[in-house]
């Protein structure tokens, strides 16, 4: 029995078909479903991570629908969020451009108790496919200009950088909790996950 149990609410947002629901299925159940099923409003998943010998992290993952008609509900969904994943499809430039809308919507509707924006990681999904419709330079500039904690490429299908990128997000949430009201700068740099990769090969 763990001595400390941490509960965090993590939002997963982005356009439809970028892989949000598949991300949750891969991260929580280690499966990949080929059949696409549109999320209506919001879906939930729970991931329990044994963080240390004495600490357990419980992630309440909220998969927010990408359809614009659900946008009026996001304020309710965002409430009390600890962190956010914003995801786009590397082969779809429009899904990348719309990340600006998702980030602005989030920043306008929810802040942490210390006044900071909710920490966000930017995931460039489907890195196993080509050609990419967005360059690394474009992603890097966008991530830095919009106060992401960082970005990295992922492939939910091939299980590339999924556990590792979520670990980065947990580390930030744990650090914020330990620091109380202290603020953390958001540099937006590329996150090199090779050092903590837990199996398989890096992408591209």
C-alpha cells in the first residue's frame, strides 16, 4: 500500500482523428484500435502509475471531442485540470494550425491556483507516416511561442514515445505540487525522450 496517492486531471485535446482516443487506449490498456469512433463530448480513462516505492499517481484522463460544435462545453470539461496534452497529426497541417485555437481556448478558461497557465505538452502524432505536412522548425517555433513545456513526435500505432511523453507530464505535475505556488518557466523546447525510452526504437 502506497503512503502517498496523487490524483491529477489531465486533458487530451486536439482536432478529430489526430489520435486522442487511440492515445488513451494505448497508454492505459496498451492496445491500438484501427476502427475510428468519434468521441461525443468527452470520454474518460484512469491510469495508475507506481511512481516510487511510496507514491502512486492516478491520472484521470479526459479525452475532449475535437468537433467544433462541442466547444461551448470545454469550460466545464477544463475545470480543475492539472495538465494538458495537445495533439495534432503530422500529416495534416490544418490539425497543427488548429492547435493555436486549442491552446488559446485552454489558456482563456483555466489557470492553476498560483495563476500560471495549465502545463501543456505538444504531441506531434503519426510520426510513422510520411510525408510530414509540418516541419520540425515550425513545431519548435509554435511550441516556444505558446508556452508549452515542450514537444515531441509520437506514434500511437507503433507505440513510440507514448509512455515517455506522459512521464514528462507527470514529472512536471509532481514538481509543481511539491513547489506549491512556485512558477515554472515553459521553454517549449523539443523533448528528447531517447534517454528514458522503455523499449522499441525512436521515431525518425
